[in-house]
C-alpha cells in the first residue's frame, strides 16, 4: 500500500490531497472521496475510513481538501474537486491510476460536491471517465432544500456569497439536479431515513431526475439513521448504508467495469 499525504494539487492554501493505493502495479480504479462539513469546515482526513475499505477491492483513493466558504464562495468548491480529477490524469503514470475507471463519493456537503462534479465531469475533466458516484446525504435541489429546512439559510448564504433573496439563479446552478444529463454517471444515493438536516427527499429528487434522463440510479434509505457519514453503532466505522452496499457498488461499477 502507498499512502501519500498533503500532495499539492492547487495553488490555494487548502489545495492539498491524500492518495491511498493498494499494493501492486495497477492500473487501479480510483474513487475521489470528498469530505463534508457544511462547506464551512471539515478536512480530507475525515474520509480516510471510506478510502481504507476500498483497498480491499484493489481500488485507489484520492482525498482532496477544498476551499471552504469563509475563504471562497461557489463555484470554488466544485472547481477544486474538478481540479483533483485533473490531477489524477496528470499523475496517472506515477500512481498507476486507471483514468477510465473513476468514481466519486462524499458525505453531506461532500455528497453534494460528488453529485455536482459527477454531472459536470464529462465536460470539465474530459481526460478521466467518471463512471459512478455514491453521494451520502447529499443536498441536490437547493430551492427545495431551503424550503424544507429554512434553518439552513445562513449556511447557504455563506456558501453562495449573497442573501437568499438575491440567489435564485445561483441556487439552480449549485443544484446537481440542474446538471443531470443522459451521460451522467451511474448513481446510488444513501440517506438516513431520519435525516432532519438534509431531508431524504433530496436523494429521491436527484435519483428521479437521473432515471428520467435514462441513467441507472437508486436510493438506499437507511432505517433509524439521521444525518451521518457512518453506520450507527458499528465498529470499525462503516460508510452509511453498510459495507455490502458500498463495496458492492464500487466492485460492480469500477472493478468489474468493461
């Protein structure tokens, strides 16, 4: 196994990422693991358990930081994740990455960014092929998100850099559901049934839009779980929804991909 930390991929302060690759010569499929934190806090280390589980499948992981909303507003965050995809293309030979087998996952704000970038990657990172995305508790339709959880307004205003009254166009642009298209990656959204911060209909709305565009997509709703990155009361930590879903999804769409 190779575990390299704090590699520079952008010229901003938080433009650092970690890489985990399995033992062997590859080429390795890659999953980009995006941390959450309301676009205001969090760090790449938060997603290390997600990456560690993928090693058992022979999958490498790239774990980027991104600019937080006290430093830069949308679209800086999605641009940073796209920059991480382009970094993968630039460093494919060095780390034995298979640029034709790329996945995305992320939690909460990171779930939003993994869904958003998944839909944008074909145009914005054409040197890699993002085949699948696994957003966990993702906001995907911001006008509906705010309608269902008005208390999130201040967080969204900081993220987007203006008052909600002035943000109608940007609320659409920041919503992954706006960017769905027929060539979007295969998707599984995972959501706790009791999530009061990001209501579960956010996953349903996104998946329905993908299916309407002809994209394979589904939702795994986790009973008795709230807004969480990990399975409740399970040690060692497992991604929300459990290992069978998480590893099975990436095995099918990356390891066994033709």
